[in-house]
């Protein structure tokens, strides 16, 4: 199959064509030609205003719920959502039933994803069965395909266990992923603790719940000399702490969700549980600090934190509604709505495609003649309404359905397959 991409800006700092507007001809999964103009016939011709091509995007934190919770999301529906969102590779959380704590579950997930255009990379659990008590067999899982290790939505609370985990992964140069969240300080909390929570009369979650765990993990990282990726940071204080740790030379990286770049606790004034997430949406000052942190490179990546929840889990009373937002398909639009002109296209691509590969040791995807095509095709110009009719995910806990979002993912090319959004 031949695909001709017309008049696209290449966004790939490792390519000779970086920031150049070119035509690209892709045949049977390989970039055959790159030139100012290509007039060759093709099965599919892609054109759009402000068209861009970049190395394929990588989502380092998404929940597909299989095995055990297939009513919320399966591997198939999750990967379809990823393709629609522009991702060519996805790291999946270990919070399944059974949890991703053994090589057999890792192998099961990889088998389920075989043949799909999007590559699946399982995250093995840090603790056995994600219970936070004893370490799982991380080295065994790594040998069978686990890309990194995390307890996902149940971050490690025991400092001694976290210390042992950081020491353990050094044996094979592994990386831990941790949401900075102190469970004892979040218990009973419904939203960010601040003027809005006071006005609404809702129990708040202080920023301290994040920064206390982050401080502990930075100290453990300094002690062990290991590798840590902090995901879902939500506060200005966290950005400052990570910036200081990087300046010190610690091997720490971090990511932010698209919705923390775009939304604040003001969204909860309607008591709409679609905006109930963990870590919670925080203040406008925090949001601006996150945008600045991304722009300057303190924040390395954008991770969707895609967390599908069924109708019952989200439509009950706010106090009892489940956390999470099904956002993988609209990651670009949601991020752009918050970033506006504060972050360049080049930096956006670094956060979505370049830095995840560097941090987690993935093979480089590059846009050069003769290279295997693993690319995302998109535009940051214009806008479109996100419709439930085009939703690929199995459930609809997404507050952006029916809303207009900037930019558009045109499609992806990966593993000798082509996906074009309607």
C-alpha cells in the first residue's frame, strides 16, 4: 500500500528534514521518498492545512482494564482509542484482575495485542498483586516484555518497599513509575483543597498529599542512585522540586496529563463527576506552572492517564463516583486547549514522541528516507467537535464529548499498517 503525505512540516529533531515542508511517500511500511514535491500515484493521499508529521507518539500511562474489567475497556478497544489519538505505542497500567505481577500476565497482554497497529508495552507491578507489601518478580517480567514498573493507581506507600524497589531495578537498569500521592492524606478527599472546595463544601485534598510523597521518593532516589519517573504531577511545588532534583543530577523524569494542562478545580463547580480525577485538578496557578514546566523541559512527557469507567461508576453521587477520565483519543486537543501558544510544536512532539523513547529505552523512530515508518500525522490548526459517534473506547467518561477542541490527529502509520481518522 502506498501513502502520499502532501506538504507536511516534519517535526523530528533527529531528521535532516526537521522543520522542512515536504511530501512523503510511504510504501509497505517504509519511507520510500521525501522531496519538495512528489507526483507519484498512491492508494491514499493525505492533505490538510498545517499538516505535520512526527515520530509516532508514545503514551506511557494508560489503563485498559483487561483482564478482569473488560466492561470498561479491552486491549482491542483501548488500542483502537490510542490509534485515534495518534499514539503508536502505549504503556498499560498493572491494575487489572489478576494484576500484572507475573510473566504470564505480561505474555498474555502482549499476545492479545499482536497484529494491532499500536504496540502495547505492559507495565509490571512493583509490588505483588499491587498490594504494596512485597516486591513482585520485576526482573522476570522485564525479561518477558515489561517496559517499566509501577503500582499504577495505587502508588507505593511503604518507604522501605520503595527503597528496595529502587535498589532492585538497578540490577537491570529498570525504571519505576510512581504517581506522587500519599494515601493517608487523600482519604475522604474529593477535590483540590482550596477556596473552591471550601465554597462548595467538599472535602479537599491538599497539595501536601503530592509533595510529601514526592519529597520522600526524591530522597530515596538520591540514596539509591536509581531511576524514577514521576507521572501525573499537578502542582507548582512539584514542578519546582523536580527542577531542583534534575539540577542536582538525580535520574528523575516526569510527566503531566493533558487535562491538568487545560483544567482547574473551577471545573468542579458544577459537581460534574467527569472532572473527578486523581491527582485532582488544582488551581489556575498550578496549571500555569505545569504549562511553564512543560515549555522549559522540566516536565518531560505528556501521559494521558486514560482511565475508562463505566456509566454506573461515574453517574452516582459525587462522593462515591469513581476517579478517572477517558481522554486518550483527545489528548492532542485537550493539551492544545491549555497550552495555546505557550509551548512550541517542536516541544509538544518532544513530550509526546521523543522523550518517552529516551527515558524508557525504546528504539528511535525517525523520518528519513529508507526508515521504517512509525509516524503520527496531525495538525494544530483549526478545530473539530469531539463526537461520541467516533468514540473508539468502550465507555464514555469523557467531559469533552460534544465540545470543540483545537487541532486534529489525522492518523498514524506503524507496523506496516495505516490508520486514518474519519
